[in-house]
C-alpha cells in the first residue's frame, strides 16, 4: 500500500507549479507529527518530487497521506487535497499489528 500511496503523492506534487512546490516544502518543513519532522535542508536537497515523497514516507510512514493533505489545505491547494483524500479512501488500510498472544500462567 505504501508504494501505491507514495506514487499518488508524487503525482499530486507533480501538479504543483514551482511556486506551489516551494510553498509546500516550506510548510512541510514546519510540520511535526509524533515528534517527527523533515528538516528544511533535506527538503531543499530533494531534487524531485519522488525524493520528497520518499522523505514523507521515511518520516511519517502510514500518515504521509494525511500530512500531504493537511499541508495542501494550508497552502490553499484544496482541489489537490480533496483529490488525494478521495484516492486515500479507495486504498486498502495498512495492516494493524496482531494482538499479543494470550499469557499462560502456570
């Protein structure tokens, strides 16, 4: 699922013009989730949208889509945010970890 969503995120970022992408990266650099944040330097060094999408997944894991949607809304790209939300709803949910085994008391 991660690779599918990563591809959709990359295609969404491809729809931003150069100014929109700069605004996206600037806002993304301010975004912190669960104490995870992508440094501004890493975002500036990202040479293309595939690298930005990869950074999103390496830092935010299965919450990358949620982060992108939030940042897109913040920079007033609600059309792209809405489009990505629709795509995310159609993707399978990430597996949850299995419950711990029952404890056996002897």
